[in-house]
């Protein structure tokens, strides 16, 4: 086995080129960390219409590359190249009707069709580039058919036949682009034709990936255990449990070159744990931007999130009035389900001096909330990993979290007697438990010395990609061994 591996990472989004959430951050940061560890890394992603070709200096390398979709249909794609860093190329696959012609990453009616095409084109591109990867790393359901196609359609490919297939589950709640499909894909039968509109909607990309990958991993150790239970398994827990010896968890990191209050260009005043007093400048600026009374002594509770049921908004709605009886301010940035957005609009009108809401995603507003808030709320019903709590710790905003998934792996409950812990944790997913944890944080904030010590502890903890990248290297080598063993068993 080679000491340094050739790794192809495939993802539906890759920051800074395209990003809809945490997946884009991971698809940027992990390849960079692997490259720094000496591996040869190539990234493949779609050329979405949101990608700024001129800004990123992308170069078109190929036109009208033919790929057979099924026995009756052949389509063409173009491909471009950019770089994440020196020596780390990113290849962009494009077909205008699926990618560059749409000003969106996911919100399209033919989502399964788009990513079916992308999965085949990605494998074709690997062949075209003459790459012989040791690892093909597939990220979330959008890449879920790659293991299937690699083992079926491309099984005799000289470039691909020895590649070990690793599938990372970033969020098992998302398994395909068409949630309205009632009749499920069994995962084993012949794949529906690309030209069958009903058939292609039926395909469960995530299930096919779990069945066909050499190794499956998730983005935290706790979530790896949770997805094998009926409560969190999203109807795939039995299949996962049957492959339990191949399911692993590695907690994500954050890129300290991007998320760093000492250098962040989007905040009013840069600072670190040695200059915490400067954080107050960001607090006053945040209050001003959200039209709230400027008072450095009022604790600000912040949220930066997709506004969906998963993120615990049912709990927040039930405790909002009781929470806002406290001398606090609440600010949120994000977008999502209209019922929750409307709730925040009403809450903002009801408590104009206490609540501020920016109901669209903005990286700048996000940075300002991380830097200006004192307490960061993440009451998620489930959370595969979560980047928000890691970023908030880095920026000195103390997290309040539900003990699930990556939140349980990264946030420990504060003990005022021993000063141990880096946040406030509630175990039962109940409104009252969330309220108690939030009030504990608010009360602790009143003790300035203890609070400063707690904030500094979180800021000094390391959640970089250095350790996760090492773990991925070990996992990839395990996948290669599994692949070789499977090849021996088949001969």
C-alpha cells in the first residue's frame, strides 16, 4: 500500500466556489488538509450557475464529452478546472440545463436526474484525466450512485477497478432529491433507466451508496452509533446495522484559515483569546446592525442556521416568551421553512428591543453573530456533526446544545464547581430542558470571571482539520484493505 494516496473527492458543493451549507465547507477544508499531509488530491464538483468563473480564474479544458446514460440515451458534458490551493485542482462538470444554466445548487424539479448525470460524468472524467485513484471519496446522497456505477458500469475500467469507495453520510435525512416518492428503491434491483421520469425519482441514492461502498463513515462518532437505531436511522438503520463493521465516525473540523476572529475581514474588530476585551466592539456593532439597544452588559444569544425543524425550532417556539422575560437579546441569521421564518418576524415585532432577525443566509452576517454574541444556541433534534458549535467556540460564543450527534462529541456540560466543560448541554429533547440550559448559561454570564475563563477555554481548544485529516488517512487505508479482500473473495 502506498504511503501517500491518490484521492478523488466528489461533492455537490465546494466552497468557495459553491456553498449551500456545511457540506461546502467540508469539501473545501478536508481536501486541503489531506493535501498538506502529502496525499495527491483531486476534487470533482458541478459547475453550478452560482460559480463565478472569472473571479476564480476557471479554465475550460473539454467540450462535448459523451457519456451513455442508459441503453437509449447519450448526453455530453463540458469540464473546467480551478484550484483550491497550489497543486490541488478542482474539476467542474457542466451541462447547461443541469448546472450552469441554473442559479441554484439544489432547488430544481429534476434533482435526481441532475445528480444521476453528474455521478456518471464524474467517473467518466476520472478516466479521461488518466487518474488511477486509490480512493474515491463520495460525499452525501448527491454522489450516492458513484459506488453503484463504479462496481457495475465501470467494473473493468483500468483506471477505476482498484479504487476503494468511501461514502460519507453528512445527513441521513437527505437520501435523494424527491422526498414525495412513496414506493421506495430496494437498493439491489436493476437501476431505473435515465429516461424513465418515474423510475429516476424513485432511486434512493443514499441507500445504493451504503450497499455498494467499501467503507461508510459519518461526520461524528456519536452519529455513527445513532444512525443504526430506528430513532435516527431514517429507515436505513437495518442496512447500516448489517454493515456495522464498515461504519465509522470522524468529527469534522473547521478551517482556521477561514474561521479565525483574529483575521476575519467580515467583523468590526479582530481579536483572539488574549484580547477578549476587543470582542465587545463586535457586540456593540451587532446590536447596532440589528437595531437593538447598545449595551455591552446584556447577553446576546445568537443563532446561525438553516431554519428547519431539525434545528430545534419547535422547542424555541415553545420557550421564546419565557426566555425573553430574561434580560437578554436574541439574534438570528438564516433561511428555511416559512412557518419558522414567520414566527421570527412576529417575535421581532413583539420584542423590538430584544429580537433581531436576518432571514436569509449571509456569510458576513454569520461572522458578525459569531463574533458579537455571547451565547450560541443549537437545540437541534438531531445533528450529524454541526459546524456552528465549533465556530462559536472559536469566536468565544459559548454554545447551548442538545446532546446528539456531533454536538455530544464536541460540547461538554459546564460544571461551575470544577470549571470543567465548554458549554451548556441538555439531554432530553424537551422545551423545559432547553430553557433550563439556556438560563444556566445566562446566569453564568453574570459571573464575569467565571465566564471569561469559560470563553477562553473554548477559544483555545483545537477543532482544526489536522486530527480529522489523519483519521481519514487511516480510514482510507482501511477501505483499501477491504477492497483488496473483496477482490480476493470474488476470484
